[in-house]
C-alpha cells in the first residue's frame, strides 16, 4: 500500500554508520543517499513506445488549405487531422508517450510559417512550442515532448504538401540538468555495447537558472532522449536512470514552461 508520508525535507539525507573524518569533517555518520530516478519509457505497464510516425497527425495527402492562415487569428485545425494517431473531428491528440513534433513540407514558402502547438506534458501540465516550418522538401523537428496536444495553429499558410507527425525524442518526467547526471540508458535491460554514438542523444533543457521563452528553437524544460539505434518500434523497451535534484521546484521539475504561444495564439 502506498502512503503519502514524506520522510524529510532535508536537502541531503545520510544513512548508515560509515564514518571518515575526511569525508565528514563535522563528524556526521553515514553516507549521503543519492536521488536516482529510473524512468521506463512505456505507454502502459507492458507496452513499448511505438515507432515515430512522420504523418501520424496530419497526412501528407491532406489539402494544404486545411491549415492555411487567414486574417489575424489562425484557426485550430486538430479536428481536421486524419493521421493514424488521430481521427477526423478529434479535439485532443493523445500520444503513447511524450514525444516531439515533426513537420515536413514541399513548398518553398513553408520556412516562413510557424506552427504553434499547445498541449500538456507527461504530468498533464500545460506546455506549448513554436516550430519554424521546413524549407522545400525537408523536415524539421520540435524539441518539446507532448503527451497530449490540445490546439495547433499556423502563423502563415504552409505552401505545398505538408505532413505533421511525431519523432523518437521521448520526454522525461523530471529535470535532466546535465549529461553527467545520467547513470545509464538501457534498451530491453541492456546497455549499448558499441559505444554511445548512434545509440541515443540526450537533450538537456535550458539551464535551471534560465527562464525558457516561447520562441522558435526553444529548449525542452525537463530534457529528453532521442533513441536512434535501436529506435522505438513497439517492441524494444528503453529506460534511463538519472540523478534528480529535489531541493527546489526548478531543479526537480525544470524551468517554468510557457503555457501559451505568442503572436496572438
């Protein structure tokens, strides 16, 4: 049975009888207890994260005018999305695990368009992101990881065919301040045997002393990990063990995340 008792609000807790005068010059006994957190990137207790889906939100066959910008206020077009991760008329897009958003466009003017995404993170807290559109025939990736998407807008009309989907950057529940705080990253209980390159890329949020602004290229507040080899495919089960600093709201949960994008939306 889970209780709601908190043992201590101390910044550090020492336990045991180990003592060394150079380790504890003030005579304190015990070793400091670490604040390690193990996070399994699972959609349920058993299911593994699915593969990324480049057009899972908005199919590349969708009519571009559906997400065209008109006047001074863009319309929310989630209800028009028919990708595999949503359905026509949907009001909320719920992802299996918190993921970043990707955009692909074939029109040269797509780069002048900004996609505004409003939603919620792994804890259900409001977050948003402004993602600059891609150039002709290329793709761009957002950095914030959304568990749910409530609204999407554009600041200009996407030229040409556009698809919107999800990537393999998976969001963390607590702040990852530095890659040195990562103890291990595993897939199916195994660490990478061929070196870290190409296995995963840790994305750290802005310094916990810095406030994140709602602008193009904004960093993820908590941090995330992009798995590339092996990538999520609905079968492999990635996990991370890392140190979390519980001293303050900012060190534990990351910098405050803007809950509303700018430019009138």
